């Protein structure tokens, strides 16, 4: 994917089993937990264009969050701050070759950032 592409959408859920059944039935999504991502079911659309995860709902994660691919999380977070946003979560590893971060835009929307290459399974 290229800088600026939406790579992933997380949906906060309280009951993983019920959410897996709901979204699988509703949209025909294939939902599974790839090795290394146990407890975090990943979904993909039938045409395999869209994907995301069913993530545990928490006090600071109550709405779906899109993740945008960037060439550099550090550079992007500096631009976020320069243009009036705030950093909610600094750059953190997903695995040995990929990282994520979260910022809040000036309107209060939380947006995720993704950098790297994640190998599934």
C-alpha cells in the first residue's frame, strides 16, 4: 500500500464471539485469528479489498478507527502537532517490521497510523 491509503479499520466490541457471528453473517466477512494475533480476530471483505480487526472495547476506544499507511510515523506525528492535532498514542511496535500510532485531529476524531509490513500467518 502507499502513503495515505486506508489499510485497516478496527471495530471496538464487547463480546468477540457475538461480534464475529454478527459481522460474518451480516457482510460475509471471513473472520479469524491469525497466528500471533490471538484474541484479536481479523476480518476481510469478500473481495479482499477491505480488512480490519475486532478489538476489545475500552474507555478510550468506543468508536471504529481507521488506520492510514504512512511512510514515517514520526514525520506524520510531527505534522499532526504542527497543524493542531494531538498524539493519543506514540509509535508502538506491532511486530518486528511494523508499527502503529494514534492521533486526534482538531475536531476530536481519533485516527490510527500504520508503518511497515505485517506478515500474517
